[in-house]
């Protein structure tokens, strides 16, 4: 075997392992964003639908600021079992590759490196512990008059990006951009 192949393969495998580490760490990253949405419904018709949407999603009203016309909802976001298992599977594949390369580089230790695969469930545990958290959604509604269209409600919402997409889809809101 060529002497340069194994060390270069080790380097590439270590780089991929670093990428896997950051991918696992990013799975718990907070992805809160702000969106401005518009609805053809007025605030009086829209607010009950908003409250019902968040009630169905197990959010509760945490604070109301009537002067600013702002509502803050809170809810516990459950970690995804699928994602925990997927991350564990990815980590085990990455550790198996690293173990294979290390066993080629250090043949005297051979199968001992396969013990690295036993560390892979730690990635699922890490995700499970960090992903389950209380999420806050801040919602601000204002009415903006349009000439021929009548009254339009403009919503400014700060929430997790996945929650924003589902909220926009469920209430059939358009982006204000």
C-alpha cells in the first residue's frame, strides 16, 4: 500500500469528522427569525384565528402589551425522535469510518478502534437534551389601510423559522416583502 494514502485518508476522515461534529452541534441551534406578513382580514377577525392556531400548537399566552398591540406566546418544543435517531446513525457511520482508517494506520490496535462506534449514541443524547426547550413567539398586529383593497392587517412575528412557515401556511398569510 502506498505510504501517502493512509495519512491523507486519515486527514480527510478527520476533516469529515469535524464537519459531522458541527452538524450535530448545529441541530440544536436557535433559528429565531423575524417575518412581516399581511392578511386581507382585519385585526378583529384575524386575532381569534391566531389564538386558536397557537392553542392547537400547545402555546400559551405569556404576556400581552395592549399599548403596543403585542402578544407573546410560550410553548415547549419537543425534540424530534427521528432526528435524534438520524444523528445517532450519522455519528455511528462517521465513527466507523474513523475507526477503519485508524485501524489501517495503526494495525497493532486493530479492532480496538471499533469501540469509537459506542460513542455515537452520545450525539442523540446531546440533541435530545438541547433541543427540548421553551420557545417564545412575539406577535405584533397593526392595521394598514390600502386604497381599493380595504383594511389589511400587517403582522410582525418573531419565532423559530419552521414555526413561521407553518403559521404562514396555516393562516394563509402573504409575505409583506
